[in-house]
């Protein structure tokens, strides 16, 4: 159940080329936008999705002179924005954030209300970027590495705790993947959002959490959290010093990706034109550098490849959900 996630090296980024991206198709369709493109962001301002979209919007404007207008419509697992995009004209001028949690995780979890048919009412356009997750530990923990954490969890016999942003969240699934791989039992403490969950870990009220590395890097550097590793096989340029959990536990390789989708009926030439526009921006050295500094690894995966990623990850998370008897809130 591993996910292909090969972040670029710091050397490649500083060398000015996003070498990890697939080559651009030699002949994209001729469609090009003639008016601003609106991207509906289904998640709060300042989060990873919001930051990513705004970086891409700036790059598209700077490189191609095309205006991309980010518009936050957060809530309901990102489905408010997705539903608005699904109801828009299929002309390429309204897109919505389409992330792993919305497209692959939520459909795998019983009890999560999904107000639209993701496969029939949306057209996946491109996967922009991904990020590994980090396993972080309360600052006063009586252990200093993964082996110590595993021993502690076994001694506590199910009483060791992990925080998440809610039932069915990628935080919960990531922690359960770790527990399953390490052969330990952890007690889930669910919160309504990542901020209060992280607050209780930093305060020492919960033992661990698995979260996007970009979200926890400042707290690790500041000593408010201990970083025990990332869910990748290669170092993340944001925190290359963190141990690689997926080397020791192959099933713990997680690439939490973020992409874009348009309404159903989006003509192929429009979808390909949009994908080419965003992929070219991801190859821009300035854009690449800015993304990597935020812990976001460019992907630039579109068309059938993006659709396959969605379905592959959906099957993966469905197995995790069923094995752990998870239901939505």
C-alpha cells in the first residue's frame, strides 16, 4: 500500500529546475484562457491549499499574463467549493481545489456526507503538488525516538494517545497506519480541526500527531514539538534532518496531494490547456523554489494519470478504513 512519492532533492531545486516533473506533452491543445480563471478554495485561509493556490496564481500571472483569482469557500471537507465548481459552466474559467482528503479519503469512509458524485460531476484537471506528513510528539515526552515511542505505547497498553482533526481525517489515518505498522495500539483523541489538535499536543495533553510537515515545521524548530520522522522514502527539503519513516515502515509512505478539478463536461482541449498552463508554472524555478520552501513538492500530473492516482489512493484508504472500522463524525 505504498504511494509513489519522490520529492526533488534540495540540489535540484537550487539548481533551478523541477526535474522531478514529467516532460510536458509535445503538443498541447491550442485552447488558452481569454479571461480570468477562478479557483474556489475549499479550505481555510492560510492553510496548505490556500498557500499553494496563491503561489500558483502568482506564477501563472507572472509567466503567462493570465489572471488566476483565488476565492475561499471553505467548509464541509472542501465539498462546498467542489459543488459550486460542479454547477459552473464547463468553459475552463471555474475550478475548485481537489485534494486527496476530498477525492480519495472521504469517499472511502462510511458516514461522511458527500453532496455530489465526485466521479460524475467533476473533471480532474491536475495534481499540483504534494507533501509528506510528519510524526510529531509532545515536547515533554519521556522518549526520544521511534523505538522509544513504540516501547512507551506497548507499556501503556493502548493508553498512549494521538490527536487528529476529526474522524476520517488524514491525521487519523496516518497515525493508524503507523500504529498498525509498528504493532502498537493508540487511543484516538478527535478534535474539530487541526489547530486545537496540535495545541493539545504542544501542551502535552496528547502524545503524538501525524500532520503535514509544512504545518508542524515551525513548532519543531521552535522546540514546541519533537519531530520523529516524515512519511517518505527521501528527505523533504523543508526538514531534511527528519528520519524517513517509510524506509522502515513501507506502508507509511504518504503523499498528501493537492490538485484542481473542473465541472463535468469540460472539453478535453480545455482540460489539457489548463493542465499545460499549470504544469508550465510548476516548472518555473521561482515557483518551484517558493513551493519547496513551504514543504510542497511539485507534481504536475494531469489527465488519466491524475484520475488513476485518485482511484488508487481511494482503494488504499478504503482498506485502512475497513481494517480499523472507521466511520465519519
